[in-house]
C-alpha cells in the first residue's frame, strides 16, 4: 500500500513538472485573442496569397505545427510561422523513402508548388521551418518536407550561414515558448531556377520572454518581460553569422511589408544584440 501511494505521488509530481513545460506551447491559444496565434503575422489581402495551418498529434492532442502565407506567383511561401519548444524536438528518424520526400502540400493546389525533384535546376530545396525543429514525431517532421516549405537556395548559403542561423535559433529555446517567423523575400527578382524565382533575401523574426522561464504565454507577460529581434540576410551572404545581420522587427516589417506579432504587446523598435548573444 505504501509503495503504491509513493508511486502515485511520484506520478502526480512528474505530471505537474511536465505540465509547466510540455503544455506551455499550446496555452497561448487559451489566453490570447482566439483564434490569433502569437507567431501569426497579420494577414494581407492579396488574391495570390494562400493561408494554411498544418496540425499534427503530439502528446495525445492536436497541436499546430506551422502556418504558411503561400504566394502562388513565387511557387513558395512568403513566410512560415511556428512555435519552437523542446516539446517539438526528439529523436525521430528522418531517413524516409524517396517517395515520401518532397511531396506536394496537400492543403495547396499542386500546380502552385515547385516540382519536388529536379525542379530547382542547380539549387537546393531550402527549408523555411527546419526539419531539425520538428523531430518529436514522424508526422511533425514529414510535414516540413512539403514543397510549400521549400525555396530554391544556393548550396553554400543553405549549408553555411543559413544553417548557422537555424542552429542559433534552436539555441534560444527555453522553458517558455519562442515564436519564430521565417521568410523569403524577392526584391527586383531577375534570377530563376527553371521557372521558379530565386529569393534575394531571407529573414527570421523571433519573440520570447527575456528570462525564458516565466511559464507565462507572451499574452500573459508584461511588455518588460518580452524581447524580439530580427535577422535579415542576403542570399549571397557568406562567412559567419554576426551582429550585422540583426535588425529590429520594426525594420524587417518595413522591408517586407508584413506586420509581425500584431496581437502581442512587445517593443518591436529595439534591436539589442547583446540580449541575443552577440
């Protein structure tokens, strides 16, 4: 009897400890101006834009994987927004059959998407939400291989400074959730991979609590408890990631025309490089 009671106490304590972290990424929907999600940029009325959200099962419940603003004229997403937390990462084997890799996004008409194999004609298929950010389950990870998540990226860029940035962002994970918007930008595009226009720039904007362990959503946190920043990188960039690539979220809004974190009370004019490890 005593052993059973002790085990029960351990189980309850374990659930309580996990609850602060494991379910934190999804509490924002309950505390925010539903159905707005903290990471979702403000939607732009454009007939060429398609908005979809992919969901998957995690910890026995349906959760959002990521959301897309897909541009039919670019055959690619303008941005992909998603929460990032240790709950979304694990040890999923990412070795798939060739037929399972680079499929069309089932929520977007296939003719609007780039051809999965050979379509980029000398360029790599660059993820916007990284595969490595979604390794908790096979379902989460496989959705990152949809062609709606790809853009034509130069090999040296994809395996160089862009990979460095992806690793850097994962290093910002904390007990609280970090919210990420990754985007591609076409500025006076004149280069193509086959028929697909090649982005001239890529960017990421990030939002999280300053301390990282408040166990609050960004809707519950005060303005002083939050921080945000942006990264803006030319597709021709080489070398190491450094603070020259950091910008305020407000500045990236001016560059892209999108409004980020519209429902969150955070100062988007600040670009404190030291607060982000630079």
